[in-house]
């Protein structure tokens, strides 16, 4: 895969990998991971698409300098600009977890008009099912704004988010997911800049349910696929069914025996559904 950089108008950089040829398809990864979340499906998708896999800001090789706001509006603007520049005005887009939430914000806010929209498990309009754990994580990240604490917390993150957690995120307990977690946190230890930037992010990213999306779904003109896991406790299937009832051109597909890391639990099924819907 070729490594490239997109520079936003304010200088923020988004690192992305690109491979294959055909219609452009961008996939946005989940919170805390990197473009390697999609590694198990790169080969089949790259035979049908020009596959574009960015690292979201604060992740992987992308922007992490604390001079940016890392607010929902800023992140949405950066991702919308990235999609438009790399794939044109009517891209094929898909996102999981944080990536899916950013796409929803961009589309519902009129910043992005995709030809096809794939939403994989994310909060949608509902509350965070793991809100207690997330509250602890938010508290730790906010502490990084204190002088002298940032580097210590960055070092501590590598001990908390161990490679074994990647395997537990896979419903099939795929050992390859350990490398995914290892890669996601390999540049975190001692990175005070990233720790301070994460502190900005958690202060601004909404923890409450995004009920305004219930009014936004009927206005989404893009053909939309809700591609869900049936064993992801963080993102129950009921949320997707509720959204489906309000989307004017939506469909729901469920991958059985998959959890948070669908690409590691069922790469064949995930690639098949993406090719069928976007191809």
C-alpha cells in the first residue's frame, strides 16, 4: 500500500494508505485504533475498489499536535475535506464506531454527499452502552491537560491497552487482533503532545445520546447500509433497527458471530457485503 498525506486548510495532516483500482472507497476506523483495523479485508476489496484507508486525527500517523481544537465540528470538517479531495464529490464511504459517527455528522450536516454510505456499529442516536468504562477513560484523558502528567499518562496507556485487549475485542478471539492493538499504541508511550490532544478531544466529544440524529435520518439522501455485528455489547442491534425505520433508502445486514472487530471475526462476510453494496 502507498502512504500518502492529506493536508487540511489549517495545516492538519491526515496520513492514509491507498491500494487497488476502480471506484474509490474510503473506510474510517474506530476509536483508538488505526487503518490496520481493515487489514483482513484489504486484499479482496482492493481487487474491486481504489481502497483508501486513513488514520483519523489523533490516531496512527495522522495529526496529533495540541494546537488544533479536536472538537466534533473540527474533526467532521477535516474528514469531509479529506473524503472530497481524495475521492471527489460523490464518494463511497464507510465507517465504524468513531469513524461512523464522523460520517453521520458530515452527511447530516451537509458537508459530505456520498454516493453510498456504510455505517458499521456505532452509537448512532443512543446512549453509550459502556458509559461507566468510558467515563473512567475520559477522566484519565482529561488529566493529561495538567502540567507534567501528560507523558506519564501516555506511558501508562500502553500498559492499560495491552495487545491482549485486541483479542478480547474479537468475538472469535482472533489472535491476529493483538497486532492491531500493538500497532495502534506503538507511538503513544511518552508522547505528551498526543496525550494533551486527547484531553482536548474528550472534553469536547459529546457523551450524551445524539437524539438530534432521529430528525436527521429522514433527510439522508444517500443509499445507506447498516452493516452490524450480532455480538457487540457496545453497539446493540436495536439501535440499527431504530435508525433503519427512519432512513429513506436504508437496509440492514447483520454478520452472525461477530463482535466489535468484524473484520477479524468474519473478513469474508464483511468484504462480501461491502462489495455487494458499493460495487
